[in-house]
């Protein structure tokens, strides 16, 4: 869940900025129908406000761009393999406290396995299963028995 925190914060910041901006424009347009909506004379008269007038939209634009790139999947390495996840689930069947399973192939060079464990899980049992059969079964399913594999265990506190 932590991996998506930045994505959610970015969405929140951009959404709130757009909401506040939209409400401000609607209120300004409703009060003075004949006047222009945006009066930039504040920035031309006050030199101290110019950097804020430039930096705030720039920061909002950077946050929105970062959110878009993350949402498009940039930064993720490799491709997810559903059959590998299914085989890993079969190999770890009966182990209590397993949350989520992830299997990604990074090109033809390596494989990544991530396992989220709940607090009541026994890490020793999971590691024993992984050493005994699970990783080799997933490698065999993918068709690369000698593929270097990185296994990450994440144990949740709550």
C-alpha cells in the first residue's frame, strides 16, 4: 500500500488545486459579470508576490506530471506474469498469513518475487517453502530454470 502513497497524494494535491481554482473563478465571475475574471495587477504591483505566482503553478504542474507518469506505469521494471503468481500461490498453499503475491519478469535477465505477509504469518515457514519448491516451480513455469530471482518479503506490522 505504501508504494501508491505518492500517487494518491499527487492526485489529492492536483484535485484540491483545481477545485479551489475553479471555485475562485466561479465566485469572481458571479460577482462582477462585466469585469475580466483574472486581474493580474496584484503581481505587477507587488514584486514579492511574483515568485509565488510562478512557483505555485510550477509545483502543481510537476506534481501532476509525476502522477501521470506513475499512473502510466513508468518506473515499473519488468512485466507481471499472472501464471507465475498463480503457481506461487499453489506452491504456498496452506501457509497462513500471506497477503499479496507479485511475480515480475525483468527482461530475459532476472525475475522478481514479492510477498506481503500479515503479522500472524510465520516467515520461517514461507522461506522454507520458497527454498524447497516455490521458486523453482515458478521458474519452470516461466520456462527459464536458471533465471536469477530476487525474493522480497514484506511483513506488515498491523
